[in-house]
């Protein structure tokens, strides 16, 4: 067998998600040892960010009434990575 043939990838293996995103906040935001993981479930990302928004709104006097659609969640994900 050809050496290159053993390591060939199929298109489905490379492009397995709609967007390539990584985050370190899925297991909580406390602590420094949070590993970055690839976000493969977009709906889980949106739910997690909405959950953090609800937690934030529960602790402030004037809540932020934001609609967390996919592009907004994508931007929040990038902001989290930059701030980290």
C-alpha cells in the first residue's frame, strides 16, 4: 500500500461542522485550567451562551435583553477567546 494512501482523509472528515469554533467555557468559567475544545454542536453553543446571559441578568439591576442568534454567539465566542 502506498504510504500516502494510509493517511488520506475524506472531505467529510475535514469539513464535519458548519463553522469551526473553539471555546473553553463549556465546563464552567471558574479556574485557569480550562481546556479549549472544538464546538461541534451549534445549538449547544447557543444554549450555553444564553444560559450565561441569564445568569448575568439575574445578578444586575438593569438586565441586558439580548437576542443570541448564531452570528451573535459566534462574536461572543471570539470575544471570550480574545479576553482570555
